[in-house]
C-alpha cells in the first residue's frame, strides 16, 4: 500500500492488517510505547507518519529509546523473509 493511499489516522485493526500481525500485537506495541498512538472516541488511532516510521524502522523502539538501550521486540514486520 502506498503512503498516499493510507488515511491520516489508522485504527489498530488497519495497522495490524497492513503489517501482517495480530490486533493484540499492535496493542502491545502501543502499551510498550514502541508505537505512538492516541485515543479518539475511545478507540486507539495511529497517525500515518508514525505508521510509516514504524514500518520503515522495522518494529523497533523510537530512536530515543534505542539510545537509552531499548530492546528490539520479538515480532517482525517482515515475517515471510
């Protein structure tokens, strides 16, 4: 999916489908603060820019956390390679 085809805000289900992971995996990433999200109307939302950063960097903590010794998470975006 091209960036221009993505909505400005994505739901957890949309992110999970786009990355080929389970809904609960995305919720864990949000809870662990590896994927930045916010709530709108009681539902988690992820901004397109944050989704693209996360996809580009490959399931890793944000740069600041890496510098502080953050660990990589077990799941991988590209599970088929």
